[in-house]
C-alpha cells in the first residue's frame, strides 16, 4: 500500500481504504478501481491524497496496516508523553546506551586483551575463565547489550580488531544461548569457546586477517589454517572439551560447505553452531570499508544462513534483533534524524518518528528509506 497525490492518480489504480466525507459516509469504497470520472470526483471533493493498493498487498496486509495507522492517529499524544517521561525521568525509562555499561565494556576488553596476548606463554586459563564469567553476567543482564558491540570500529591494529571481534562474538553467543534456554554452565563454556575461537589468527601473516583479504587459493588456505593454528595453541591448556570443539567447528556449516573438516550437520557441536552464527553476524556488521546495513544483514542471516545454521538459532536471534530495532536512532536518506518506533506487519519494514514528531511508514513512502544508524 502506498500514498499517492490525487493529481498523480491514473485510471486502473485501486483504492486501498474507504474515502469518507466529513460525516463519515463512504464516498468511494476500498477496492474501487479508479476511472477518469472518479479521479475527477476526488478532486471535486477536495481529497488531495489517498492510499492505493499494490499488486503484492494481501487483504491481511491492508487490514493490519490500516489498523496501525488508526493506532498512530489515536495515540500520538501517548508517544509524546513517553518521550517526555524519558527526558524527565531517565531512571525509569533509560536510553539503550548507558555510560556505566559502556565503561564496563571497555574495561572488560582491556583485561581480555592482555590475557589473550599472553595466553600462549602464560597458559593462564584461570584468568580467561574469570573473564568468561564476567562476560556471561554482562551479556545476560545488560539491556540492549548488542548496542555496545555496534559502537566499535575496524582499526589498523590487528590485535585490537581480534580482541574486539572475539568480545563481540562472546557477547552475542551468550545472548543467543540465554535466549535458547541454556544453563549458566553451558553459557559459560560457550563464552569461553567464543573468546578463543579466533586465537589462531595471531599466527597469520599481517596481510591476511579475514577471508576478504585472500587474493589467491594459497592465501585462502593460509587463512583457513587459523583454525588448526588455534587448536595447536590451546590443546594443552586443559580447557573444557566443548570449548575446544567450538574453536575447531566454528567455521563448519550444516550443508558441509564449511572448513577445515567439511563436517556434516550431525558432527558439528551445537555450541559451535551458536558461536559460528555470532561470528558471521559480527563479521557482516564490521566488514571493511562499508557502512553496516543492519536490515540487509538481517535478511542475509535469515536467507543465506538457513542452509548453514540451526533454524532455532536463526529464528530466536532474528526475533531478538526485532526487539532491538525499537528506539534505534537512524538517519533517513533525506538527512532527517528519526527513531524506529515500530516493526510494521510488512516484512522487514519499519515505522519511524522524525525529530519533529512526524510518523513515517517506510512500507508506504517508497522515496524515503533509512540511510544509516546513528548510534
């Protein structure tokens, strides 16, 4: 369903909702196919804009969309009230970002960096276990925890990128495991495996850090070797078997297209599936030289991930991302700042509210779209 100016209408267009007079009487019923005469009548009645049905629209789509428009119309003052409360009583309705949580994220990253860098020589898994405990608590109790992984940027420092990526994957993995109902002990093991999943990259040449850096089959083989290199680094540390299997299996996919062992679905450890999915999400989110398109990433995860990962992981994390969209700040393609307030019944389409209070349904306004997140 889209909005159209009366002067832009043409014969054959189909009305998506009733055209009413001021008394509420139906002038033209929803579903009417416009003719030259009815278009002229609309102009005569002073109707400047109407909603038209599109080919893809189903009756349920239209019903839900119109219901939402009615909710927005009746509750605009409520949204204003919520915004006022958020500004005047931040202890009750807080921002998705929290200064204390941001500081905690930085502190954990700093401590983990030292531990991972020295792990080969120190063999200190006690400190690593403590960090895993801290991350478990942080990831499962911090509101909008994913927001803190979104803030980081790719830098020129390979070690810093490795630390940041490993932290993000651990946090995302903990969140997924919690949503799936895993026990605290299982979540701890998953986080431990996530923290070390890419430790083998320490051994890679400077010009190869991700698969996107590979320019030849030889470089691709070197990159894939980080899994075995990582296993060689940790195999004698006395880590839980499941944590080691996470490292070995985090690039294995259900369809057998993964590496290094090309395992079939039944042989991939379920913990590794969680970490592998978190790894893919974070890698897509922080691809070099690109601005992350949060919505395209969701589509890629749900569509392309279907053959590679357990659908329970895909579904539950995508549902979490839906809730995370709420109140995200964005910039529209025309430069306006807005916040996402609703996931529209149309698939992957959102409703935003601009700084001046205008509600925009992106499923109907085809010329307006989200250009980027403004965290």
